[in-house]
C-alpha cells in the first residue's frame, strides 16, 4: 500500500496539546506513522500540500438510527406543523407525485406542538387505499392510515400509536421503506456523514445486527466504522454465536458488535419519559418499560457474556432505575440521553464509571416542550456541564433522524444552548468548544504517530472563537470538512485532496 504525506497541516488540539506550527503527517497501512515539523517525501508516496489547513481525529456520532436517517432524507417532511389539518394538506399535495403502488412515508410531526390529537379516520379520508405512515420527530409515535394497518397485518387503532405498540410495527415500516428506497438511500447517507468528517457511528437501529451492516459494507457502503447495537430480541443469537461487544462482524473490523440496547422509558414529547414528578397539569409520570428487577436481569445477562449495555433513559426516574440496575448487575456501559437527571444520580453515574451518551441537538428542539411539560424541572435538563464536572465520561450523538447526523450541529448546540436570538437555555450547563470536540472523537487525542489514521481535514480552526458562546457555535457550524480519512483511506475529498 502506498503511503500518503500531508504537508503543512496544523493539528487541532483535542484533549492534549498540539504543536503551534504546521507539521507533516505520514499515513501508511491505516496508521499515522510519523508526525514531524518537516518530513521528506519517500519514493512513490502521494504528497498533498494542505497549505495550513487544520486536521483533527475523525468524528463519531455515537447514537444514530441509520436506516431511518437514510429514509428520512427521502420522506415527506411534516415537521413544523401545528395541527393535524396542516399535515393532511401536505399529504394531499404529495400524493399526486407518488408512484403507483408506493407507500407514502412522512416524518417529523410533534404531538406536543399540536392543538389536538389526530385520528386515523381523517387520514383515511385524504389517502384512500394508498398506505401512509407518518413517524413523529422523536420516532416514538406513528400515525398510520387504515391501508397501512391492513398491509402490515396489524390491529387498527383510532389514533397514533406510541411507544411499544408503535415500535412493534416500526420495524416492519422500516423494512417496507427500505425495500422502496433500495440501497441508494443508505449509500447517500453514508457519504453525507463522511462529508461532515464522520468516521464512525454507534447504530441503534432495530435491525439484524449480524446481517444489516456487514451486507452494506460488502456492497460498498464502507466509509464508516460501525458499532451495531443488539436489542433483546437478538440477544440469544448473539450470545450463541459467541460474540461480545467489540467483536468484528466483518473480516477487517469495519463493523463490530455494539452494546445491548435497552429502551427503559419513552420520550418527552410523547409524555412517556419516566419521571419522579408528574408532567405539568396531570398525574402522569410517564412509562417504565422494564421494572428494576427485569432491567437488572437483562444487564446481568449482557455483562456475563461480555456485552456492554446502553440504556435509554430520558426521565429522571428512568435514569435512577437504570443506575440501580447497573449497580446491582455490575454491568458496564452508558446511559443514552440522560436528559433529566438529579444531582445525586449524576454523582452515582460518575462513581459507577458509566458513560453519558448525550444528544445536544435535542436541547434546541425540546426547549418549548420542556417549558410546557416540565416547567418545574427545566434547570435539570441536559446537565452536560454538571456531568462533566462530576467526572462522568461523555460522548455526543445526534439520535438521527431525530436530529441531523452532523456532529458540528451537536457541538454547536452543546456550546451555545439556543437556536435563535433568545438567551441560552440553562447557560451554566454549556460546555466549551474544546470539551465538545473531545466528546465527539471517540476518546481520541490530538493526532500523533501510532494512532489509527482516522482524521478530518478542516478549512479553519474550530477552536478559534474568542468571543461569546454564540460566536463559538457559529464557528463550529461554519467549519467545512475538506477531506475525511478512515483507516487511512479517503472517504471524502475536496480541494487538493480530490486531485
Ligand atoms: Zn435513539
């Protein structure tokens, strides 16, 4: 394999210091083999003069639902609607351009934004016999028409399905959508991720962990490292195959088995996140999908077979129960979301060594819903600063399709907690740009000899902001990724890298 010499690159300091002046960086066999002020080209080596561009470890999105993300990019967008009637109008308009025999898939409505609950009957009145499935923006609810219920062989309902009732059907909906989209949608989404500097993802899709990604990589969609999670329904098969978290599922380890994923509660917008205190104006405290004994048994089983656990917990009571189950089972892993936490549980999380796998983009989307549903606990939401200060290891993700698969957006949201002109929400919980970068590189440090050659070449210094958090966030969003390398191979290339 020929080596690649990058000359005149500036190293972005990530977790560790970087030399102040540009350096040369040599890559061979998927590894950074040398970093020095000036390296002389070797015979047959490809040389790229980066002309002072910035380079950092490649980015990871630690929480995605990749198939759905690929699909959302082709679905009817029904976000930003304030009433079911608005969605019906969008659906009616879109039906004219649907191919005969196709289903209509839409995405993005938020029940909390609507003045009333939608009905299946009103959707039927617009859609007739064509199956229509509309997925909520948090992916915890689905509004189907009768034709879709029939085609899926499911028991019809009067309104949207939520949580487990929806998740049972969602798998089939995703399959149906995949069949309609073909491979192209996945390949395009992989390429779009690489174009933002992403080299790896933690995929929490409901899928066949041993088949889905190995098949995609085999078919050429191989720009990303993938850790593919396993849900309880595939746990036996994984254990029987002797696989642990980290086991390679492709010969070169591009795809590896991720953690056991457990969805322990619901979501804020569906009012199903499980809380210590009731939602505003109600006696509802949300939904606990597994009690503590079940959770402990599941985590214990995973741990006994070498699997880490990733427990979805959005409400504070869900996080509390999850932590108790981690403590009792001795399992290692992460709390996914950790959206509402008590100070005590943050301390417990640190002492148990559990990772906070957080999605800062949600804090921009959930600001209004929080004011409406959790006004009495808003200051405990998305406690990123508190978790970092307590010593909780933290990684960032998008939860795509709930937010866009773009780590720069996640980092910007974590740094400046406002999507508009308003003051940042709970500004004391903001993190610095350097901390945001550190949470987005899968634990890697500033590029150095001996590291895997996973890197992103940037048009500017992402840490150059000198002003307030709004400026720092704007800078992060403005970063252009000019090249991405995974395992030493260019997965995205513009400018001098494309030649
Ligand atoms: Zn998720």
